[in-house]
């Protein structure tokens, strides 16, 4: 199958599924999740010839449910970043505009689904790496709650923040896959809902306009809330934690100069600043959970900026909103909310409480029916 986006790094067009609730679905898998007989390198050149000798637990579940595993998708080197311009395997292009980033770190998965190269793709999300490409590629992405999906067969970035989850072109398919690979809570109550007031995050004007439109159908039921610490400070503290974990796990592994530099931030952080980071992360987690306890869900833009050209630097604030769900251990879902004047997709995100996945999808469907924003890339 033709792939002008460099979304897949390996593809088996002869793959066949079986019987079960996912029969007929074709699934791509991010290159840091093991698929027997396929490349398993997490985007690292040092492991480029590595082939998985068995399936990850999530892949086993997909196969048992009848899905066909059709290949391995491109990703950020080591899963750290949100652009998917891999120095060893090349850039993945956004199906809505060639030469533009699909987001990351699961950019190959987002692009493959948006382009119709597979029905579903698995990604991993440490601080937004499923939801960011879902938003940039104009599709749907779910980060399950922490600990609700097996990490067996995953090359992690930070196991305490990581979650494997699906990307799809509609909510029904997304939920079908989520119910197979994760512990799926049946809680539905969501009270009034809360909108996070942007605190330290500058929204692109077209993101702000689209978000205002997305809220119109919910406005009477949504209250405004804020956190005591800026989103950018929370995101940076999370990045430091990930940098420390990856630096430890990749000791002695050759990487690009770019990734090598990112992996110096965590180990080089002074002890007193590390202690402050941990305090801020604990405070942010407690505040997010308290908001969810009081209001049921948080609604906010997925990414503060639209997709951008590969020729431009990655905006530092891309994970400022998405990181909150990882820090708090909550499920979060991104869905399309509109487009820029250039026709580039924008996403809105809902964060829910663990155990209330059914309610999260119910709210997402309500919002999706109001927005009707999904559309495939124009050829």
C-alpha cells in the first residue's frame, strides 16, 4: 500500500485477522511496542535491526479479538518529543498538509490512521504523545488511565507516566479497541464539568476561536477552574522526570545529539530543584483529581497551537495541556474540534476520572455530535 507520509516503517499487507469483536480491523503499532517478527526499536538507530521475538500483551489481546496487525509505525526517537522528525527513520508528514508535522511522539500512528492506511493504530502517551498527533491529524485518540493497560512488551519512556492507547477515525472504533486492551470503567456520572482557564499557556488565535465554538454547546454546564501552578511549569517538571528515567534506561545506548541533550536535563537537575519539581507534580495531581471529584471532567484544548511545518522548531508548549492527565493518572480523550483557515486540524480534549471511562466516551460523543468536525484529508 502506498505510504507517501512515511507513517509506516514496516508493513505486512498480507496480514490477516480472525474472529472476534475486532474482526475486520487493521491495526498499526508504534515501534516501541513489540509485534512478533516486526521491527522493535523505539525509533533508536542503535536498535534499528532489532526484531521482536514475541507480541506485547496489548498486541496479543488485539489478535485474540480478531484484529489484523499490519505493521509498525514511525515515532520520535525514544518517544521523547512531539514532532516526529526522526533523525534515523525520517520525518512523518501530516496527511492534511505534506511537509507539516503530524505531532508526536506517536506521529506515525496518527498519520497512518488519518490517511486511511489502517483502521486503528496503537501509540504511547507519556505527556500527550497519543492525543497530540490525534489532534494534529484530525482524528480521535485515547490515553487510558495509568495502570489500566499492560506495559508488557513496551520500551518505556517513564513507566509511571506511560500509557498505551488507540488512535482511530471514529469514537465507536476507539471504544471497541479500548475495551479490548484496557480496564474500562463503567462509571458515567459527570456532574457539571469544568473548563481549565489557560494559566501560563498562550493559545494560537485559531485554537482559541475553535475552542470557544466547541464550548458553546456545553457553556451553561461548564464552570471555569484554574491550577495554582502554571501549566508550563507542570510540563517542565514532568519532562525532567521523563528525562531522568530515559537517561537511566538508555545508559550506554548511542542516540542523536538532540536526544542526548534532552537526556542531560533530568540527571543534571540540582537536588533542591528536583524536590521542588516533585512537590509541584504532587500538587498538580491533587488539584486535577479534586476538580474531577467536584465537576466530573475537565475540557480544554488538546494542543495550544495548530500543526506546524517540519522546517520550524517544535513549539515548547505543545504538551502544556496534555501533560495534566499523565501527571494525575487519568484517562483523557482528544477529538477533532475544527480547522484553521489553511485546513489544518485542531483538537479538543476531555480528561475524566479513572473508572469513569464510559462517561468520558458519552461526553465525547455528545461533544462530537455538536461539533461534527471530523473530515478525512483532502487528496
